C-alpha cells in the first residue's frame, strides 16, 4: 500500500492517485490537518511486534502499517481541526499532542521508500547547505550573504551594481484580516543600502545575493533519476513584472516550454539529490546571457503540477511509477 501524507487543499496528489488507482494500486491519503476529526488510528507494540491501524471515517478506507511499503510526504500540515471547541489552552494542548503523534508516526515509517522525507526534507531546505553542496559539485552559484549587521551587507554589496534581497522562510505577512503582503525577490541598487537605518538590518536576518542577469530561467523537477526541465522565458515580457522574480509574472504572459538540459546539469541534479538523501526536488536555475548555468536553490517538496499542465511533461506519472515500483499493491 502507498501512504500519501498531505493536506486537503493540495491538488498535486490528485493526478498521481488517479494514475495509481487505474493500475490497481492501493492508496491511503492522510490529510493531516484533519487527523483528529476525519481519522481513527491506533499504534501498538506487544509480544508480536509493532504495528498501527488508521481509518478514514469519511470514506471508510483503512490501512495497516505492515502493509505500507511506500510513502509520499507531500506538504503535510499541523493538525488544526477539533470536534469540540474547548478552552483555548485545552485546544492548543490537544492539537500539540496530535502534532507530536503525527511527527512520531512519520518518523516510524521513514524506513520505507519515500518521495518527500520526514527526516531529510527540512535539513535539505537549508540554503547554506544547498549552496555549499552545489559549489562542491562544481556548479556556479551566486555570491551570497546572510547577516543581521548593516556593515556586513553593505560591504558584501560593494562589488555589485545590484543585489537580490530574498526571504529565508516567511513568504508573506498578513496586515489585518484580509491584506496580505507577499515577499518576492527584490532587486536593489547596492549604493542605496548605505542610507538605510541600522534597525532595518538588526531587526531581522538579511538574505542577500549578487544580482545575476538572465537570458531565461529554468525550473527542473527531478523524480529519482528522471529529469523534467522547463524553460521559463521571463525576460521577454512587455511588463516588468516577473523579470526579477518570475513568480510575479503569472498574469503577464510568462511562457513555458520543455527544455533539453545538458547532461552535466542533469547529472548535477541527480547527484545533488542523492547527496541530500532525497528522491525528489525542484531546482531553480538562471541561464545567463553568456549561456552559463547558475544554481539558485532546490525545493525538496516544490510545486510542479503547473509545469505539467503547461508543458505536458508527465511528472505525476513519474512519481506514481516510482511509488508503484516500491509497492506491494
């Protein structure tokens, strides 16, 4: 059986589950935010060993731990729903206990084949670790600085006309009930940093990279040893939106197309995942006007369904086939 650990809003598992069902493979989807409301479960150890049982009370599907041979951990969320609304302190305690159980359970099945991994995804998300590994593997990377001191950021930026200011962990902030501010990468003139107040740096951690001119960008989705490269033509739009950070260009005519990645870059991506103990990753590259490939980052559990929908590349099929390969049906 294949266990898919996700959340109820995520559409990525849908085409994978459909592919698996058509081929007769047993799938159990666990939407983790509803762990306490939509599921009944039991883990035990006795003289016969250990096992666990889980049932989805909405659709009646059941799974036993001893039947699970492959796991796809696809962006689970913390348990957040309860049958009864008790005192705030009690609700917080109950949900924290459920989160602890869920983490223990995912560690317990971490010895199975996994697409997305409870042990390795978080450590592999470290930008420092990613850049260090990419450089060690011979890939070009941007000059980079993390600091909470103005003098460090200003000194780092001196050799460059412009720098990129990026977020480390928080992609957005809510200002009021309905107003959301999204943190996209910002291109900043280096000589403008000197005039910024000290607290603009000391109150947070700045993640700064040299700004690299783009010919185009690549999103490369790797499933074990299958590599799906997509060219994102972000620099030929009439609007400036998306030229600095292509995520701002969805509504302004971004163009996507399959891309034949050089063998050396394919080999880098596969080796990178192997060294990170991962079976899946979404890589971002810049290709410069001089045709140089520059590694930016690898998201161990990145978004890919939009790439499949835009280009027709069979990413969901590749994920399903690797899960099938390690499943006993």
